[in-house]
């Protein structure tokens, strides 16, 4: 029975929902554009994009990588802070990261379609880095790696979303 409880974690439920949303995304016309965070947010008042972009992904490799990182760190962080606080930090922090990402794109006039859970995951890492000084350096290095290493290989990545998310998580660590 105990092993069954370990499977039903908030982290694993978020992973399941993200996979379902990805399946929905790839089965609707222009699903990535409708569910991602982009200029349509302003043009068509698609406010749901603040949340849906966290569940949309740019391909199977993208979702597999993000869900592996969420599984790897999410379960550990959830055990440390509890299910409810974890969910609040992930969802509210992810939406705040979307707002910060929109602000960045607006002020730099650099409009792309931002998809993925890595901004919300970065919120968790920022929160945990503040709250767990012994893990701080590892969390900072991890966020820097996922933010800039893919750029060296030419992958399009919203590095600013990772940094914004980490900062929001750090601030949430003070508040919560």
C-alpha cells in the first residue's frame, strides 16, 4: 500500500495531466500556437495561455526532458514542502513566470511561442534553493545548465523564462 501512495503524488499527477494536454495539443490544428504563450495572448485576449503554456510542449523530446526533470526534482521538493504548498508554488509560480515572460517578450519585442513546464519547474528550483542552503549551488547550476546549454547546440529555448521562474521561486520562498 505504501508503494501505491508514492505513485500518487502531486508531481506525478501534474506529469500525467501534462502528458494528456500534450496529446490534446498535437491533435488540434495549431495546438502549440493556441496553447503556447505568444502574441495571440494580446491580439485575441487568450488569457488561458498563462496556464496552458505550462502544459504545452515543443515535441516529444521536449516533454520527455521536462517531465524527467519534474519527476526527478518535483517528488523530492514535494516531500520536503508538502502536496498543497507544492501545487500552489507550481501553478501560481508558473502563471507568474508566464506573466514575466510576456513582459520580457513585450519589452524586447521578441515574440516567440513559449511552451513547456520548465518555467514552473524553475520556480520550484528557486524556492528549494532558498529554503535548502545545502542544495542551493546544485539548484543554481541546474537552472543555468537548462537555460544556456541548449543554446550552445542551437536549440531555441526561452532561457529568460527559466531565470524569471527561478527568481519568482526564490521570492515565493520568502513569502510562503
